C-alpha cells in the first residue's frame, strides 16, 4: 500500500526526508507514467528517456507544486508535455510529415518481437498509432488510464467538450480501422 499523496508531499517538503519522499513518489507513479508515455511513443528506450526527463522535471518543480490539482494530474501533465515535446522534436529532426510519424510508430509496433497481427490487442495498438497525435493522447488517457474528462481537461488544458469530441472521433476511427484490418 502506498502512502497518500498528502503524506508524500509532506515528506518531500522536509529537507531531511526529501529524497525518501521523492523515491516514494517515483515508486507510486512510475509504472502508470511509463505506460502512459509508452502508449504514445511505443518504443521502450524512448519511453525510458522521456520518463527520466519527466522525473527530473518533477524533482525540479515539486517544491513549487501548489496543490491546485491532484498530484497525479500534475505528474500526468508533465509526462504528457514531455512526450509531446519528444514527438515534436522527432518530427523536426526527421523533417517528416505527421502521417510519416504515424507510419513510423506503426512500424515500431510491427517490429516488436511480441507482435502478432492476428491478436486483437496488436490490431488495437496499430489502430491507435494510426490516430492523429492529439486523438491518440485523449484515447489513451480515457481508455487505458480511465481518467474522467474533468481530470483530462486539467492535464491537457482544454475543454471537456473538446475532449469528448476528440475521444468520439478516435473511437470511430479505431472501430473503422479494426473493421478494415
């Protein structure tokens, strides 16, 4: 059982227990953040790099966390922003189009040694990777992380209505992809 976020933040705020508190935050949220990032970038090594950068930003910013939102909302927002920045850098460095990035992510899924095109889970992953970046992010937060639209709105700094529309469009595209695959 993990300590409450309030206890973790209190532990982090005391200089003598700061590192212990941060380690406990990592233990509590590392796996959830890992999978949140991994679903966006697919590649394990890239996910690890982004997760490391995320925790560095969290370490640097946690003293200034005002608790206006829940801790996990703040952590997801940092992880999301780091992931989107990484994807944007990839696009700029490779000077390729958005559709080419989708193809690249699809190829990473297919290159995975565990990939089996006949398994529904892998077909779902291919469908998700074919979505535009924003729809992919919204779909993952809602479908895999089961975040309510209110929390997603805080993480992504957008309206709940826009998120609902984005999720609806993503679900329809995935449904069509799976029918045609």
